């Protein structure tokens, strides 16, 4: 599969997560963290569930990746997001390993 098709597929996954989150009463934000065409983790906006103002989709994806892979560093990753990441999320992505390429919908 070529890179533009992979980008489309991962971005669609983020949008699908966002839509599923809305169906559960959440906000329309989903994110997928990918390295070398492999999904490391994904997340949705859980602010309403966790009562945590930092539980944005991108942060949740980084948290899940950290717990799953046992590291806070994710160099060479791409974050696919259903919306434009806020300053907090962009900062977290930078702190997780440089400036990941961030693709978004809308």
C-alpha cells in the first residue's frame, strides 16, 4: 500500500474513533499513533468520562502507547487526528519524541 493510501486509512480510523465516541456521548475527537505503518495506540477524547481536562484524544493515545510499550518516547511517529491538535496536545507529542508529523481531518 502506498503512503497516501496509508495516510488516508489511518486518518479514517481516527475519524471512525471520533464518531464512535460521539455515539457514546463524548466529543468528536479520535487519534491514532503510528510508527512504520504499525498502530502503536489510539485514543478518544475522554474528558467527560475521566473528568480530566487533559484527556484529549492525542494525549490518551500517548498514554495508552506509554503503558503498552513501557516508554514515554515515540520518536519517528505520526499522529493521525480527527481535528486540529490543541497546544497542549502538540506539546505532548513534541515531548514524546521530537516533532511527529501530524495529519488531521478538517
